[in-house]
C-alpha cells in the first residue's frame, strides 16, 4: 500500500509551491482539455483537490467526478474546492479498498504511483484499469529521472521526508510505463516540467480491453 499524507496535509500545498513553484499543478493540468464534456471521471490520489478547480475552469458543469483519496485531512481540504455545477463524490479510502462499480471515461492519477513498490504496483494498476472504459483516457503525472544529478538528490530527499512523515513504502520510482505497455495503452500526449523531473502522459485504453 501507499502512504497516508494526513501529517503533511496542513502544509502540503505551501511546501509544493516553495520547492516547485507552479510546476506540479501545471503538470497535472496540461492535458485536462482532453476531457470530453459530460464525462465520468475517476481521480485517484488527488490530494488537496486543487486539480478540481482546474477541471472546473474547463468544464463548469456536466461532469461526474469520483474523488478517491486515502488521507482524511487531504479529502477535507478538497471538499472545500469550488466545483461549480459539477458533481463530485468523495471516497476517503485507498483505491484498492473501494468497491466502485462505475466505469469511467477518464482516469487521472497525479503523483500516485511513486507511493507504491514494483511488487504491489501491478495489482493496484489492474484495479484502476478495470474501471476505465475501452477507449477511455488516462492522464498520469509523476516524477522521473533523466540522469541529472540534482534529480536524484531531490528525489531521495522527498522519499526520506515522506517515508518518515507519512509512511510511504517505496524507496524508488516504480516502472509505471511498463504497466501501461503491458495493458496495451496508446500514448497520445506527453509533456515535461521542472527540468524534465516531472512528466505528464496521456494514454488511451485499447478497445476491447
């Protein structure tokens, strides 16, 4: 399982902006224009919910969003976001502990998978995969290493900090692109941020999957 960010919820957004400026929210937002009107959207690990307002800027009405976040304190902050005339259902659990029967047009996983080990990743990925409709869109944002020394330093600092504070289990970035490849997703868009340390991918699920 991943970590629980209750202990960091009161200062998480301020810390993020202090270290990364607007890079993390810009990365999460860059492909939100791909969301079709009137979509059913699953957001897993959305944290304090800033992404909800970014989605609402594009679609002020007509969306049905299921927001899954394991941290109760993060969820409480997200519930105060301005969602205008969209509908949001908040679930305060880990995604693997939910029994969601809906199928979704769009899945969004912002900085989710770096909380999981490679051993646990396939099960968790598979559970989300089953919830996305064939032909659906999956937007994933995460950290990556491209060989720059400062990326390793910053990544290790974050891992140690959140392991001690929030119980994050992983010691390194998992091989998430391998999971998308194994499940036959088609990469349609990608964009890097913050010196290539952050990357957002837009995938489309194969029909018949």
